[in-house]
C-alpha cells in the first residue's frame, strides 16, 4: 500500500513537471500533496498494526511536510504544535491526518498568502474528547465565507471526514485579533498511558 502510494505520487510529480498550464499544474500538485499525506500516515500506521498511535509523531511529520510544500518564502516560520495529542486509536489517525493537512494548507496558502505570520496547531485532551485548534494570524476569511456553503473541495473533505469518520464537530471562524481559527472536537476514549 505504502509503495503503491509513493509510486502514484512520483508519477503525478512527473506529470506535473511536464504540464505547461499553471492551473493544471497547481491542481496536480494538490493531488500529490494529498497522496503524500496518506502515504506518510500509512507509513507510521503500518508499524503499529491496530494498536494506539502516537499521533504527535504523525502530526509533526505532517506539519513539516505541509510547511515545506506550502509555506510562502516570506512567511517567517513553519507551523508549530502546542500540546500533545497523546495516543489515538489507529482508525482515527488517517482521517485526522487528512483534516489537519487541509487546515494547515489553508492557513499557509490563504491566511499567510504574501505576508508573514504564525500558524499554530494546539491540542488538548478534554474528558472523552480531543480538541484541536489550527489558528493563523493572517488575512482572515473572505467576506460571506460559510463553511457549509463553500463550493471548494478542501473544506468539503474536512467536513465529511470530521462529521463522518471522526463523528466530531468543526467550526471555522474569524480569530480575535485577526486571522482564522478552525476548532475541531472529536470524541476519543482514553487509551492507556494517559
Ligand atoms: N485560514 C484561512 N485564511 C483565509 N481564508 C481561508 C482560510 N481557510 C479557508 N479560507 C477560505 O475558504 C475557502 C475555501 O477553502 P477550501 O480549503 O475549501 O478551498 P481551497 O483551499 O480554495 O481549495 P482546495 O480545494 O485546494 O483546498 C478558501 O478558498 C479561502 O478563501
Ligand atoms: Mg484548501
């Protein structure tokens, strides 16, 4: 599975290089990023079988990967993680990784487009719930933004995964002081070692 995904990513990359059309190339690069995110998680998961996953490790790899691909040259620093995800059931790790990738990507590409700023992923364990906040202090959501009405693919993937696979809730709102905050709450049973 992992090798297949890496092959797919490599092929898409080759194709993207040959494309002259900027939009076509951008769309392919998005697809590559999505495939790579899945491959990366798979890599970690395949080492743990069905047991709990140390999600901090996965999240840090994702942050590094998305930062590498999307951070604008002048945006200052990479996203940073505050707090610990702890051990998560393996079944949550893949959908949660996809969601994080999309939110980080948006914070860097839309929030911090052409400006410097900070992106922070903070997380804390509440009783039977994991709270994850992705915040940027960038340019903020466009006028008339609506999470449920957005016709774009990224946040639709996010909503489907959060409400379906993760059985959780998500809000994307303006941040006090400027920028955007996405808040995610997903039900999680405590796993050992916590
Ligand atoms: N952190 C953010 N800061 C500013 N605007 C944002 C942020 N996150 C989302 N948006 C706005 O919401 C829109 C929808 O986001 P969404 O991720 O669904 O689509 P996209 O990023 O434009 O395309 P893609 O399907 O490739 O993700 C964006 O086009 C952008 O205008
Ligand atoms: Mg997006």
